């Protein structure tokens, strides 16, 4: 039995090229899927009209419903912007019919806030859309690095 070394080397090269193309194709598909997912849910809807400061304020009924949905306890952390432009951070410790109480984590100081004095209520930390954008960006960066490494290896072989 005789072995043709040139034929065997060429067969290995063809297999390696095929494997690299499959890897590159899989990476490209992953990038496209991640990109499409990131574009499907835009971070902020566009508005052609300028919002006035009064229209940014949420009605007291919506604020009350959101507070009740979040519930009271140390896990219901909020950031409250009042109409006088001050911010109150902490967790919701008590809920009443006309107001709610936010307790600061660090100082333990509690502030009673009327629903109608709230301009904006938000959870603390990053929003869901911001987290999605960050993870999509990390995925695209990782795919770019992988594709760059693969292209360098293909050019040197």
C-alpha cells in the first residue's frame, strides 16, 4: 500500500478550509441574528413633537398603580423624581391611599411622598432595553474578534 503525501496534505487543507468557512458562516449568522434582535425593540420611540415639562409628568393614578404593582419591601427599589426636581432613592417601605414611603438604604431615613408630587418613577439600575443593547454590542464585538482571528489564520495558511 503506497501513500501519496501530496494528496493527503491537499485533503487536509480542503478539510481545514471547509471547517473555517463553516465557522465563519456560523459567526456571521450569529451576528445577523443578534443585530436583528437588537433592532426589533428600539430603546426609545421617536417623537416628532417636543415634550413639554408638564407632559413628562405621569398622572397620580399611574404612579399609584405602579407603586402597588411593585409592592413594599426591600426588594422594591425605586428612584423617584419629584416635581420640585429632587430625586429620592431607596425602597418602598409603606403604601398608603394618598402617599407612599421610600426608605433610603444607606441612612435608613424614610420620606413620605404624595402620589401627585411625583414627576417620574423608575426602577434603579439599567433598564431592560439598555441591558439588551449592551449584550448585543458584546456579542457583535466577540463575533468581530473571532472573525478577525479566523481571517488572520486563513491568510497565513
